[in-house]
C-alpha cells in the first residue's frame, strides 16, 4: 500500500523562493512543522541541508519527523562535539 504525499507547506515554498541559490536561516518553526518544512525543501533543492539542533534529543526528533514526511535523502545525526568515541 503506497502513501499519498502530504501537501507542501506554504512556508517551504516562500523560503525556497527567497533562497534563490543562497543560504538561509529558518527559526520559529518547531515540532512536526519543522520536519515537514525541511522535507519539502529537501525534495526541491539540489544540495544538502544542514540542520543544527541545540540538544541531541531535538536532533533525533527532527530526523524522525523528516523521515515521516518523506525525506528522500539520507538523514545523518552527528553526536555532540563534546562526546568522544570510546
């Protein structure tokens, strides 16, 4: 059974139009809306996205939300800089 894609968020469309090939900072979008907006953008951009979260748990939540909304690329969550490999 295939899932229907979710419709695109207007904020993603506006942000993509404003980018025009440059860089942007997105703030004030939280929860599942952030994952949805990033997944929409990833599907339209021909380059990787870098998302910075303040806490490891927040990074995991964002990555999970992006997967729910059909993120087609790889989502990698890197450990905090102060965590050393054992």
